[in-house]
């Protein structure tokens, strides 16, 4: 138990910091008098109290975190913070079960965007703001934010940063000190979010809607304050703004950081993921638009392009916004979009899935094996971005893909065995594992996950956590070797 105390100490500090995040919707609730103030009063008090008690009880057990501590702390934080995030939801919506509330909070913090709630237009504005703030906080990672302040509290955070940061190349540092890296990423993230808010407002949203949707856009989470999502606005201008910032959020924020620091767009040119990400998404937009037009779904190609582009960018970047019910399209189009959500976004972005860099490495590995079949004695180094990729990274990517496919198949079989039809089960797992949000059939963009049973909801919650922590970070905690001395 003595090994758990330092982790519990940090969890207590993180919980107290998380309580402060509720002050934003609490202030909005007071300002608008929307009737949800007491929900935040109680939520802030309980979260602060739990965090303070945990911190006080373990304050003498503090020590520098080791690698195993980092993995365990990341898992514990991501599993426990959604429980605190449920408090404002459950206090204001007493009919909401803990299962559905936890799913909602997990969906927000993992930037998935799936929801069990309906009647969003009638909810207090502060509740919708809290939901989207969860997406924003989870977007860059609460852990990375905490890494920037943990050294001030006497606890190092490098191990947590490596455990939580998405992508296979986690040792690349942007600045000499890891805390400066975390601060730099959050400054870039916050700055682009502010630009997104201003752009949405300029395109015709109210300030509150602009903030709600900007938080969801930059976190690539897809929570909206309207049941119809972007269909509520029916504005090509607002949709164009959204697509631009979804594409920005789908790129590596380390690349954005370097662009701003160097005052040059060359980092975008040199980033091998950016070119493939933009090319694949834009070509898919045109391809799906042509398909819908030829199938007669839309009589005019430009109309087809508008709906295909917005929904394709949204799903490919694992955001989950929708401006129409694409579940009613011929099945090929939404399946194409779900396939894109599995790999399109860049590592170091706020998106989910296996990431473009892994997809590129897998393609290059397949090509290398084909060359070796023809030339068994040839030495074929793998290069990405002009640099040779070590075989250790290639092996890690191959292992990741095996676990990804095994998780996808296993969780789909579990949901199917629980009574869901195959399309609903498969799309729900893909959407949860890739942190995308809406799936198909019963969990399509025009419906919610409230149709699932409690067991099915918990399976999807686990899949969201598994996908957000990129499989290994979570699964390593369940191995016997992790707990051996």
C-alpha cells in the first residue's frame, strides 16, 4: 500500500484542481441565473473535499514518480475524474443514472462526444458549457496540464507526460524542460481555441454557442448545445469555420508550436503526417460527394459536397459533429467515414484512432516485406520524414495494431452477445475506441447512446478509456509483470 500513497497524493491534488474547472460553468450559471447554481455548489464542494482529504492523508508519502507510477497515475486519474465530473449533471438531472452520467463525463474527457442526453436545447447553458469544457480539458490532456504545475508542488511529471501523450514517438521534446513543453502546448491550444471562438461568433453564433462549440471543436469531441448539432444553424459559413478548425485540431500540436516559435510554415511542410492527413481527408470529401451525387441522395453536386465535406471532416477527425443524418445515406459512405476515423488524425493531435503516423509506418512495413520477398538479402531501411525509423518503433506499431484489432473484434462480440445488432455493435465500438462519437444504426447521429443497456454502456465507457489512453497505457496495468517488484 505504501506504493499507492504517492499516487493517491497526486490524485488528491489533481482532484482539487479539477474542482476549480467547475468555476467557469458556475460563474455562467450565476450570470444567466439558469437554475443550475446549486449543482455546481455541491459538485465543487464534494470534489474539493475528496481531493483535500486524499491529499492530507497521504501528504507525508510524497516522492518522485517512477515509470510504473506514471502509468498507474494516468489510468487512475482518467478513470476517477469522470466520476467527479458527473456531479453537476446528476445534481441538476436527478433522473440521470450514474451509469449514464459517467458515460457522458467519460465521453467528454476522452473527447469522444457520444451522449446519452436528449433535449440539449432545453438544458441550462451552463450544463452544456460544462459538457464542452470537459471535451476541451481532455483534448490536450488533463495530465499534460497537471505536468506543468506538479514540479511546483514537488512532484515530477515526466513519466506522466510520456504515458499520456498520444503517438509512438513520445520522447521528442520541444523545449529542454518537460514543464515548458506542456505550458507551450497549452498556450498554443488556448490561443487557437480563442481564435475559434471569435471565428464562430463572426460567422453568426452567439457568444455562448461559440464558446461551447469552440471547446468541442478544438478537443475534437463533438458535444453541442443543440440536439440537431450543426444542423441547428443551417449555415455553410459556420460549417466552413468548423471544418477549418477541426482540420487544425487534427494536426500535431507540436507542429503548431514549432510554426509559432519559428514564425514559419516550414514545419507543416516537413511534417510527414500533415500532407497525408490533409490529402486523405480532402480526397475523401470529394469522393463521398461524388458517390452521394451519383446515387441521387442530393440532386446537385455542390449540395452533396457541402454535406459530404462537413460530415467527412467531422468523422475523420473523430469530432462527431453532424449537419444531417448521414445514417440515412447508402451504407458505403458512412462506413468510409468510420474507416477514416480509425487512422486519419495526426499523433500529438486531440483526435483518436491509431493516428496517421502509425498508418504510414504500417504501409511502409508492408512495402518493405514485399521488397524482401523479391530480394531476401537486401537491406531496406524504413524512412519517415527523411529519418530512418528504428525497428523497435516498427515492432511497437505492429503490436499496437494487433491489440487494436483484437480489442475491436472482442468488444464487438461482447456487445453483439449482449443483444445489439451487428452494425450497431461494430459502429459503437469503432466510435468509442476511436473517440469519434456517433456510430450507425441505433447509435447514429440522429439518436443517442441512451438506447444501450447499462452493461453495454459500461463496455463503451471502457472502450473510450482504452482508446484515449492508446491501449498500452491502460492494458499494461493489468499485466502481472506490472505489479511485480
